[in-house]
């Protein structure tokens, strides 16, 4: 009995602990057993007393059966790709929970027959963008472009300005994506200037469509010009416009960012966009345009492989119909309000300072647009412990300090933020 390893309780005894038994019902037996095994190993190594195995196992239980951890986004980037882009509204989160059960996603309760999949989300999009004769949803904007190429230009040419040969992130490039669909790119114009004449001169029997891509993650300034949507719509071929970041209508804070309604009214036959950027919804690719054209895309065999699940459809519908999502609220936040919050937070934290700063849209949207913001400045040494805390707080390093920009921090989380900073200094 002198060897403490002999006193380590058996797994079944530890699992019988009320807190662990309850956790097994929500987290699953395999996950809880792994946590118990780790605590038992710590006891065998002499790091904790054998009698403390159950207590330490309970403390180590995750909040949910997923390795993903919710974080406070204090980076000042509204749509942060590495933090999951747009956080969902409470209405969308509730819709996802509802959709996680058995639902009528493809079933008509009145007739007892199969129904159009995701009809609620599609109807919501159609009402939000009346200029669209048809709407369809796939799993992201790259998928929307891929489906357009597969349907309209298999083995044909896609005419695209050299200034719009965009890399969309993580090494994925528009030209390679379209080539993967079996299409050939016909590059026209130059990096900084492309005219209607350039497009017209490239159109021929092998043209599938003209593609106009909004360079949403970079800017070309100086001696530049580009043919507009209204001009390109006069050409006798389909016009596909990738607006990128997902605005359905003009936004007062981002007047230069393209939107689906305006693009369609100017003559685009098909508009593609993201659902998880400025729209503020789940990851999705939106296809809006001429009804017959959208129906052709919907009936393409690849559409099945690119379709979204019921959770995405539920979240998208709630985003379009429900209250403004966090992204929309953050874009509209007033700097004076953010500054007032920053001063209250800084007053509760020794060594902290409220400062004005500049936030960004992010997510490949509105490059160069600066959003006046405010935050709390701390010593740089706080950055790592804040990231590793509970909950993790992700700020940004600026001028030798750790800056917590409040533009994407919900005011309801201000006390949580204060507690997280205090935990780092205790």
C-alpha cells in the first residue's frame, strides 16, 4: 500500500461520480473516459493525489463535445477568417438548434410528399433581393463560381480581365478554380486598365460567359479604369458577376462595396456572393439571377455535391429574416459608444488605457476601408495569456502593446473581458 499507484481508483469507480456520469450523457462516454484516463495517469506520475482523480477529471471536462473553442474577437477585424468569419446572430443559432432535429427540410407536411429543399431560405433570399428572378445556395462562393463554370462554360472560354485574376485565400486562385471546371480563361486588358473594347474583341463562338470579379481583398490605384457591369451587360453573352463579400443591397457604411441588388439592376445575368461575410450568416455561396439560368445551375449534376445542409439553410434563413447579425451591428457601431465602453473597462483594470484605434472589415471585403474604433491598451505581455485563458481573448499587437479593439466584442461581454484580463494579472 506504500505505492500511491495502487490507490488510483478504477475507471468504473471514477465514472460513477455524479458530475462525470452527467457529463457522459452530454459529452459521450469515450470523451469522458479519456479525461478520466488522463487524470489517472497524472496520479500514477505523482502529480496529483489518487483521491483527487475524480475532482481533476471533472475540472478538465470540456464545455462541449468539440475541440472548437469560442473566443472573444478583440482584433478589430469584423470578419476574421481565422476566427470563423461571421459570428451568427442568436436567431440563427436558435435556428441551427431547431434544425438539428428531424425537420421538414425536404418534406411538405400538408401533402405528405417531397418538397423543394431549403424553400424557406430560398424564399427569404428572393424577398431580400427582388431583382433576382431565381436564387440558389451552395456551400461557398468558390462553389458558386465552380457551378457556373461547369454549367455555362464546359470546354469553353471565360472572358476575364487580367486585373481580376484574384487569389481568394489559402493559395486558391480564381483561374485555377475555373480551369478545374474544364473551362479556358481568355484574359483581356491589363492589370490596371481594361475597357469594353477588350472584352468585345475576345468574344467569339467559344465564349461561355464574361466574368467580372470584384477584387475584394486588394486595391489597384492610380492610372486605372475598368468596364462597368452596365457596359458589359450589352455584350451578347451571359454576364456573371462575383461580388464577393455578400451584400444584398447597398450599405451606408460601405458605399463602394458592390451588392447583389445593384449588380442585377445594372444587367448582370448571374451574381455570386458569400453568405458568411458582410451578410453575416453561415458559410454559403449565393447564386442570384435570371430564373432560367439559375434553374440550369440547380439541375446540374454537380449541384448535388455542392449543396448545403439543413443547419446552413436554417441559419441563412434566420440571418436574412431575423434581427441584424453581429457583423451588421459591428459595422454600424459608433466610435463614441465604443470609446465610452473602453473607458469603463480601462477604469476597472490597473495599468490599462482606453485609446482610439482603427478597425478593418476583413474577410476579403472592403479593402482599404478604415473603421474608427476604440479599445483597451495593455502591456504586450498580456497577449499570450489572454489567448490561452478561459475564454480565450484574441487581441492584436500594436506599437509594443496588446490592444483589445471593442468593435467586434459584444457589450454584454465587457464584464467577461474584464475578468479575463484580471485572471492574467493575478
